[in-house]
């Protein structure tokens, strides 16, 4: 059944060529749920999964497990339709294939398994926090241009990483985002409003610490660019950087110490998590 402890739900980007299928299935589930007069909260309680998982399935971000479809079929008065679809889902999942670029695959795997992740974002909202509309704008503004097929694949891959918010046990996640990033309305006013709302939502998760680095600070320890600190169970912390399609993983004690020191100083200079929440609310009020 979906949502069991230790069970790893599949993600749309891992199922070759079926992104549209799972988005459509999510819309069908949402329509059936609404027609049945059941809220996401109520369906989550009936199926013993989180409300966030229900939301992710309906948005096509997460692949519903076959047993989950069989379970909700009578609850949503689907008349056997979801049960019938469960076999197609089972077949698609069995052919799962990770589609991240080769240079990113090792980190994508480590990110999904990490017990702690700390992100510094100087140029854009971190991919792990991006909404579909914001991510679409990021990919469409890149040069050289991506074609629509490439953008669709990149979007599916990026959104699939957000399955980490459903992982059990919950990993510790922190983000330091430059204020300037939140002043650049990628995708336009409405898309950016949706992105700010998503940041506000995630910032209130009990395992997430989001902080904003004010532009007015007169000193900065990490002007070299973005990086991520990552810890896997039973292993030492490592540092990961990427730039223009190239990436590097640092595991040496002195190398990692440099990045942890930078991150620690930034967190001390940044707004506190509560101050950052208030700042996001203020930005939303200005749009």
C-alpha cells in the first residue's frame, strides 16, 4: 500500500515516456475525489498516507502505487476504473528508468537517500523548491535554447526530486536563498506568486529551515556560487557544486570544512527562519 514506512514511491521522471499518463491520472483522481465529496485531508486519513502525498499524486508529481489505486477505487466510487488502471501503472513502474543527465545522476541518487541536505541558492530558487511554472520559465530562458521535448523531460526530472519531502524518516533540509532571487519574478507575476506560496508552505514543514540572505549585508563568505552540503546515513558530510553542466563532489575533510564554514557564516548573517517567513508574507502582499 502507498505510504508504508521504508517504501520508496516511484516518481514520474523514473517512468519512461509516461509523464502525461500520470498527470492525467492525477486529474482523474482529483475529479473523482471532489465528486465523492471527500477532501484531501479525509482521503489521506482513510488511506493512512499524508495529505501532501495525496496532493502530489493529484498534481502528477508522484506516481500512485497500484495498491493505492485499488484501495481508493471504492472510496471514490470509481466503479473499477482505478483498479483496472493499476495494472498499467504496475507495468510502467516495472520499466522505470532514471532519466537525469549523466553528470547529475550520482548526486540525484545521493540526494534522494540523504539524511541531511543544506542548499545555498544565489541565482534562482533551488530546484527542490521550484513549482512547475517557475521551473518551466527557468528552462525556457536558458541558452542555448531547449526544445519542448527537452523541457518536458527536465521538468519531470526536477519535479520528481521533490519526492524527498515524503521520505520517511524525514531528512533535515535547510536553504539559504539570496534576497535578489526573490525579487526576480521568473515566469511572470502569477507564476511567481505561486512560487512564493510554495516557499511559504515548505518553510513551515517541521524538518525544513529556510533563510533569506539580505542583499544589504556588507560581507559575504560564498561569492563563488551555489553549493549543497549532503550527509548520507553513516557517512561524513560531503559538498557538491555544479555550474554550466559540470559538477564536482568534495569529500576531503579540508575541502568540506571550507563549505561548512561558509554555510555556517551565511546562516548567521541571514534572516532567521521566522523572519524569513515574515519576509515571504510581505512579498506576497506586494504582488
